[in-house]
């Protein structure tokens, strides 16, 4: 048994399979090592360029799960409210408006859009047109009823379409 182990050890060392077999030997001429390094770097760069060309460049479109997620965050505001004029509406109205914007975007990007989500998208457009770009608390408070009413209407519509959020 000892002879067999010694024989295997000697065989590996003489055939290049022993310790250090995977480490390239240094060339007698240092310029040969530099040429090999340059060639390796060029091959690595070429491989990276080819891999980049093979990567898909199309951006995946959101699926129904994104509508579901956007609706869930809007739905999470159902028990929240504020009192216009009391100074506590900035967060609430800003959040409902932001969540509704994200739901609008996900519905438009969904495979079923725009026909399937026609009613909620139309309701949100009406509200977006009224609100414009002003997201100040005072401006949003002027449209408190419309903001909350649109949120509640979207919730009702979505409840009638459970396949879109479950």
C-alpha cells in the first residue's frame, strides 16, 4: 500500500499533475510573460463585449403582480383620513396621490391595458387633470373630496375584478 501511494505521488509530479501543476511556469524571457498577459486581457475584453451583445436589451413590462402591488399600497390608505385645514393632510393626501399615480402607471403597463382598466384610468385622468402638477398641501386640500372619492371608486372597481389583485 505504501509503495502504491509513493508511485502515485511520483507519477503526478513527473506528469505535471502534482503540486503547482495548475500554475503556469514563468517563461525564460519576461517579454513572453507580458505577451501572454496582454493576450489574456484581450481575450477577456472580447468575452465581455460578446456577453454584452448577447444580453437582452428589452426592458421587461410589468405584469399583473405590479397592478396588485400598486393597488395594495393604495388600499392600505382606506382607513386613513385627515381634516382639511387642520394641518394634518400633507402626508395623507400626498400619499394617496402618489399611490394612485403608481397604480395608474402599472395599469397602463399591464398586458390588459388600456381597455381592461378603462374606468379607473378614466377616473384617475379626470383627477390628474384637476390637480395639475401642484402637490402642495393647500392645493390638495381643495380637492380632498375628489382625491378620496377617486381612491374609493378605484377600490370598488378593483374589488369587482379580483383576478387583477389576487
